[in-house]
C-alpha cells in the first residue's frame, strides 16, 4: 500500500535521524539502575530496548502511540457497519503515529485482501501433522512454511543495501499479517470441525473475514473479533512474545522466522497460553460445584481450594499492571452490551467480585486484578468456540499487528544485534564480596 509505505518512510526517517543524534550526544547518560533482584528476577523493569508502537502504564494499562483503549474505541475508524474499531486502523496508527481516515482503513483492508492468498504447500505441511497436534504447534510450523515467500530473505541473498532493509521487511510484514487469518482458520477447521474449510469473503474486512472463515457470520461476533484483534495487538516490547520476535529479528532473520519464534514464546503457560488456562479452570470449577450458576460463596470456596493446592488463579495478576487490565474492561463492556444474560459471562463477573479481595488478603500479591485473559474465553465459549486450545492462536494472529509494526521500525531505525551480558552465580558472589570490602 503506497500511501502507508510512503508515510512510514517519512516518519521513520525523521525518528531515525533524531534518535541517532540524541544517542550520539547522550551515549553515557544513565537511564536506570539494575539491582540484583532484577538480574535474578527475569529482568523485570530493566529499561533496555526501544519499542515505538506502544507503552505500558502500570495504572492506565497499554497505550498505543499515546492512546488508551477507550480512546482508541472513540477515535479509530469503523467500516463495513462495525460498532467496534477495526485493527487495520490500529496498525496504521502503530506504524505512523497518526489516526487514519476511513478511506485509509478501507484501502488497507483491501490491500491485505490482495495479499491474502496462502501457498498450497503451507496447507500440505499442516495436513501431514496428526489432528491432535496442538494448534499452536501447527500455527508455528505454518508460519515457518510461509518463509519461502520472504521478500527480505530473497533480496538479502541478492545483495540488498542496508537502507532498504525496512522496505523488504514492510512487504514481509504486510504479507504475513494478510495471510494469518486464512492459516489460523484452516488450523481450526481441520482440528475441530472435520476439515470443513470455508473460503474467505473478499467483501469483508480482516477481522470479520477471519470470523467468517471460523464459521460464525453473526455480525456481533464480527465486532467481537474486531475488538479482540485490537486489544491483543501489542503490549510494549518487554513481554515474552514481543521481545522474542525483536531478539530474533535483530539477527536479521526475516519476519517469518522472527514471528514464528515469538509464537513459540506466546505458547508458554506464563504468557499467551494463560487464556486457555482460564476457561479450563472455570470449567473445572463448574464441574466440581455441579452447577453452571454458582454463587459467589461457592466460587470463593473453590478459589481457596485452588490456592490451598499451591496453584494460581489463572487470569489474575500481571507482571506490570497494578489495576484491572483495560483489555479486560473493554471485553466486559462488550459483554454487558451484548451478552449480559449468558451463564458463563455471569460466572466471570462473579469471579471478578470474589477473587481480588481473597488475593489481597494474602498480602503477597501486588496485583490482584484481572488481566486480559480473564474474560476473552467466556465470550468465545458463548459463541460456540469451546475448543480452548485454539485460543492462543487467536491471540497470535492479533499479536502479529504489533510485533510486525515494531519490526518495521527496528529495521528503519537500524537497531543492532541484541546481545546482553550474562554473568555466573560465582561472579555475583565475588562482586558482592568485593563490594562489602
């Protein structure tokens, strides 16, 4: 898409030149202090990378180019009769820093549709896998199979100039994002629906077409998929899938290799797989209590039983957030508008009332509030998607928007190979001993 590509070149050139001069003039400026607890604690809070597309505030939650989720819902364009903003608009915003027009969004939706054809060999690879293969395994393998289409890999092999890295990456990012709904829907249909594949509808926008290929043409479900794809798109650069994509991309691996690596990180139980853990836990609770409409007292008893077993309450707590996740709140607002009478939705809202006070009473939990995963599964269940092992694939399709926009920026700015310094435990002991002396 020429307009978006030209605008990204203009914006990224300006940012690259300003950053280059700023870093040169302030290379020795101290940004933060690393303490031993961070070295051993998963590098929490260490400021060590630039991520242009979004920033996470502990209280307000994620901001995309300075805009909160409620602001995005108010400002981003709507097309095709949607009542929710479409992710095409968010991608434009993340790439350029500007709110697009309706025409911009329609043009981008059409451009992605033009790029959406998936090579037959990708489906052939998937068809060789056992049906019981986890959907995230299938998703990762399909992305790697798509790597044969990489513009960056081909042009790099031909001897591409460094100044053109961003352009080839932009083409890969656009092609990958365009193809992912078709790939994900194919995995869903072959795994759970007997291979009854549904061709895409070229009249629909990216998210609505995804919903269509999943087999649900309810206009309200179209809107939920639009909302879902927007709120899951990015969560600054330090989360595991984003950071993994960035790290692998810093080696000049193309978008397909980088994104597949990020999806392998997303599949971890402490990251994206948490969304399936939430609904699994809810089903286990309902089975244990023997009712689809438990009371808050019954829920509290099961929550305590879970904690007494040394387990966490899935969907509650976050490494950074210190308030209810705005992504949870956005989904709750959607459910209040469309699904307030659904049993599983009522259960989620009761859990929201019960769990935080219990976790707060423990005195050990910094954030007892729900995160994005606490609500999404219940809405999907309401719409018939009870196959919760697929939920992380949905998350992955959305997350492509943020990490691919960020990879375009990484190439345009010219970030180097990421290579932090590690130390041994012995080094730590010697360091502390020397410091005491």
